[in-house]
C-alpha cells in the first residue's frame, strides 16, 4: 500500500488492519494470560508464586504500580523499538524517557481505577462483576479518557514536545475519528478479552497481569501510529 493510500485509508480500516496483523500474537498472549489465571486457581505452586507478587504489590502500594507499569509499558517497548531499524525513528532517547514517564503515571491511574471499581462494584470474580467491569473499562474509561489521552501524549512526543502541531491537527476537525478511532478499534481486539481475564483475579493481582498485556499493546500502538496520517 502506497503512502497516499495509507494517508487516505479510513480510520476504522487502519484499526482493523492493525488488529488483524496482530491476531496470532494477541491470541497467544490472551491464552497465556488465561492459563496463568487458571494456574492461579488450580495449581498450588503457581498460586503461591503469584500470591507473593500480590503481597509485594500490597506492601509497596502505588510505588509498585508506577515502577512495574513504567517497565512493561515504557522501558521494554522503547528498548525493542529502538533496537529495530524500521521503528527506531519513532522515539528519540528523550522521547523514550517521556514515554516511560507517561506510563509510570498511567500505572498509578490504572491501579486507582481497578481499586475504585472493586470498591464500587465488588472484588469477587463473579460473571456479573467481570462483565460490568469490562463494560466500564472498555466502553467508558477507554474511549472517554484512556485512549484519547494516550494518543495525545504520543502525538506530542512525535511532534518533538511541541503542542502547536498537535493543536493544529485537532483544529482540522474530526480528530477523534482520525486519530483515536484506529487505536480504539485495535484496543478492543486486545483488551476486551484481556480485561475479562484480568478481572477474574483478585484486585492486587490485576495490575501485574495488565502490565504483561500492556507490553504487547504498546508495541501494537506503535504499529498503528506508524500508519497514521502525519500530524503536521
């Protein structure tokens, strides 16, 4: 597909193409996450090991959330993207540091979100609880806050920390459709099944499993943003 065709491609097609391109690794990741959850409930040694992670999370609190999410959402993906010639241009060293800082903050936000849901809806992993949390997560939190803010920050980093081209792009109109919708569609393909698995765990273990999925999704986001129409 030529550069002109990529620029003129419908946003929903970009999201679907990225999701299709990552069906196999995404499915493998979801199967691995499901296996981990089943092992937690039915395999005593795995249960004991995972409970040790939960105790560290509970002891460290939001410090654990910030450090672990910065590692899996920022450090590992940035190292991977910088190591590949085809994606090295996406983030300078300064941009990589900014992305790591952003995901460090997101660790606090997501952990707070998980605890807020547990307080409002409950922490028992019943079908009703999991479905309600999945709906709020994927069809309220993500389209309203999580995905638009993530796209804004990544665009700002790509614009060399200058808001002028980002704001100019927003001023062109249909920003949400052009920029957010492709990422949101790809997001659904990974996170709808993933959060159902995540919410089947106790609250203290939800963020650690989310971090494993996040590492893959950050790379998927880089793929979608690489195909976007230039912001400036």
